[in-house]
C-alpha cells in the first residue's frame, strides 16, 4: 500500500510535493532523451536511473541542500537534479563538453559532482564512495558541524570490501552518515540471490552494529520518511543508518548492455506497471494536489527544457587539449 500524503509524518508541504514530482519528471525526460541521443550516435554512453527516481528524490528532499554532504553513484540523475544540477549541465556532461560541472567534460558521464551543493565525485570502482563518505562524516564530527553525509550505492556493490570497511568504521565511531542502498535486484546481469545470502541488504546492518531499514523504493514518501529519520539520528549524534530502498531498473544496465539476455520481458513489464513516476502522479491527483491539466502542462514544460538543454550543449565547446589534465594538476588552472 502506498503511503498517502496525509499519513506521511514529516513536514512536506504541497509545494514540496509538487517540486518532488517535477524533479522526478524532469529526470525521466532527460534520461529518456539520453537513450535516444545514444542510439542516434550523438553521445558515447549513458547509464540510466529510470525506475530509481522515487528513491533518489525522496532521499534528496530529506537533506538540507548545500549543507549536507552527498557522495552519490552513477545512477543518481534524479538525486543530483534535486540538489540543483541543471538540465543544461547534464546535457554538457553526456556530451563531454567544457562546462560540465563534474569534470569539465573529462570524466565518464554520471560520475557526478557539484561543488555548490557539496556533492563529491565518486571513482569508477564501485563502493569506493563509501569510504569517502565515511571520511567526510568523520570530518563533520571532528569539526562539530551540523551536517550529515549520505552516500548511495547499488545492492551488488555492498559485496565489496570497501563497503563493509566503511560501514563498520562509521558504526564504531557513531559517524553522521547515511548509507542509502538502491536495491534494483541486479548487478548488471547478476541477480541478488547470487550476490548475497541474506534476503534484504538491510539485514547486513545487524552484523555491523547499526540500524538497517528496508523500504519500498518506488514509494517516494516512504523513502523520504526513512531518510529523514536517519538524518535526525545522525544530527542527534546517534550514528549511521543503513536505508535500503527496493527499486527496479526499468532499462538495461547501461547503453552497452542488452538485458534480454538475462531477464524476461514479462518481468520488466510487471515492474513497469509499478512505475514510480506514474505512481506519484496518481497519488497527487488522487489527493487533489495536482489537476490532470497541471500534470500535462508540467510534462510539456519538462520536454521543452530538455530540448533547450540539448540544443545548448550541442553548440557548446569541447575542452581544450591543453586542459586535458584538469583538475588532476592544479597549477594555473582557475577553479569554477
Ligand atoms: C570494483 C568494480 N568492479 C566491477 C565494476 C563494473 N561494474 C560497474 S557497475 C556494476 C554493477 C553494480 O551493480 P549494483 O551495485 O547492484 O548497482 P546497479 O548498477 O544495479 O545500480 C559493475 C559490476 C566496477 N565499476 N568496479
Ligand atoms: Mg543493482
């Protein structure tokens, strides 16, 4: 059963709910366009967050944007849009153009960073972001800042050594960090049963000494509530929390993958019927927070913003060859 807006215990106002829906919608339309651009040969690679939007936006809206620290992973387009990345910036990043805030067009797309929103880039080896977030949380604790760190990860990557090391350490030292696991049941083609012997990733928390909660990640309000509680615990000095959001990746793993080789079309169709975007729209319509005309108008506006962003990025410059090492070597390089 989906949480109704009234049942939801935290203080989301109608404007917040509409902004949350808008962000999910914008993420979806940008993501869909990236697939088209890839198939047209206009971008080299895309890794998609379609199906994960409720988990990501629900989590991001539980944070204080620009105060808390975020170490996301490659699937988090909707999360980073919630934190202030613009469609133009996303378009620059997928085209490897100069103005991309993550890397100036040098890193793989979707290795997000956004300095103005305290979003720290992750490395391509999965789970390395866990130790980075834990280090940031230690820094927060040592300086006494009123902030929390959050890091996201896929369920398959919680099998990595870095994940256990980071979570263990955060639990020992009661660090203000949230471990958000976006469990989409697959690590590329490998199903969850072949990745772990426990039923829920949240079950792993007991062995490491921190609370672990598992929520329906297709229900934005449930994720918002779980991450809000985890953030309150962290701010109160009660330490880390593991939040598992159960989602489904509605697309292949990336633009280089063909998921027909490892999962049935029936399975995908079954999950598509639970699309988190449609589900949130239905909730907002049902509770009369949005009228059908408003949903249609927002969709038209999202598509227009995507068109405009792609046009902008197509006419933007590529980085200069002389800037190839930026920002690995700092000398003489002006920072954004
Ligand atoms: C250490 C390491 N091993 C393998 C890879 C290749 N790789 C990239 S994503 C991925 C799957 C990760 O699955 P999961 O953690 O469940 O996240 P999802 O992609 O499903 O969101 C793998 C194996 C990598 N990037 N780093
Ligand atoms: Mg996965």
